C-alpha cells in the first residue's frame, strides 16, 4: 500500500506543476512548466506499469522542450509532424489493448494544438480532447493522480480564460 501511495504522490507533484502552468501568461513559460510536470508523470505512469502512457509522456516532455525553445526548427511544423509520428510509433511498440490508443490520440491532438502557437487553440484542445481522453485512460490504469490532474487542468484552463479573457488570449506573447 505504501508503494502505491508513493507512486500516486509522484503523480500529484506533476498535477501541481501542471495546474500552475496554465497561469503563465506567455507560452514559453507555460511549456517550460509543463516540461517539468511531464517528468513527474512519466515516472508515475511507468511505475504504475502503464507503458503507453509513460512513453507517450516522454514525447510530451520533448514537445514541451521544443515549444519552449527559441530554436525555430524545434517550433516548426516539421517537428510537430515528427512528434506526432513518434506518438504513432509509441502506440505500435507499446500496444496493450484498446485504451492504449487514448493517450496517443490525446497527445497528437495536444501536439497539433501546441504547434498552432495560439493560446486559445492550445487551451481548447486541452479542454475538449486531451483531458477527456486522458481521464478515461487514467481510470483504466489506476492513476488517481492522473484523473485529478486532468480535472485540475480543466479547471485551470477555465480560470486562465476567466483571468485573461477569451479574446485577449490571442494577444499573448510567444
């Protein structure tokens, strides 16, 4: 039981950092905080034995690093395509059952959303695609922290929309 609680605690650390990420006004800081959060979640999911989710989170970590970078290629549509392709390769290599598709589809949507570099689109994809698919996956693999994270993320997105205004989010600096 202690091991299970510690594994969930690692995930909850990721939740706290991810929640705070949407309170960053500029995209670079948002992606840097999400990078740190993904490191916690990668560890959490791998410790739970959720291989597809864990490996997929490694790619999320890479995505956040790229999107938070000043290097043009890392922020380009080519990199977006490469990361999406790697997500599909992850699905093929770690296939366990039907729910293995959920984190991959969620992360492809979030990758495409992130590479629009549009704060409104990033938040809308998170709210309508990424979080719902991850919640289902987290239930399937027993990630309490993951379920809580996605609920907290959705609340954080709504708070950021309230704080900055939906129309003002398009005026945020990259």
